[in-house]
């Protein structure tokens, strides 16, 4: 119950969340390429996925990404979010390839890469 309270307070204060973020393996993905894409180390990726053999990744397989997520608020832009987390807009875009930075939606979850 304490964790639920903490999540509620963090959401109210718009603090980043360390909830589990999944990534679906696509053709050609490796732990190295995925780690590089999200600005994390291969070791961090392996630690977050102890039961996954990185040499036997399957297309469609889901793995855990040890990254922070952010909930889009009114007035947010990629520029303002990048500035808040001391990163470049390009780093934020690279970590969120499916997100249209010109059409952010309230409540939308985006990934904040480690920098």
C-alpha cells in the first residue's frame, strides 16, 4: 500500500516514474543496439532481464528497459522536457521513436533516457 501512495504522490507532483517499461524485440535487435538506443549499458539491460539469453532474442519478445518514464503535462514540449532533464531534444526523440513531438498528448508516457 505504501508503494501505491508513493506512486500517487509522484504522479501528483509530476515526478518521473521508475515503473517497468517494456520493449518489443524487432528484427536485427541485440542487447547492444537496444542499450545504445536508450542510452543505457548492456549490463543494465542484462540486470533488468536476468532470465533472457541475449544470444537468443526472438522477434516479438518483450524485455524490460531500465529507464524512467514521464507523463506529459499541459504545455510540455520536447524542448521543455529535454531541458528539465538536462538532455538534448535529439536524445529525447531517439528514445521515443514512435512519438510525434509536435503532437504530445496530456497523460502520454514518454521515455526519459539516462544521460
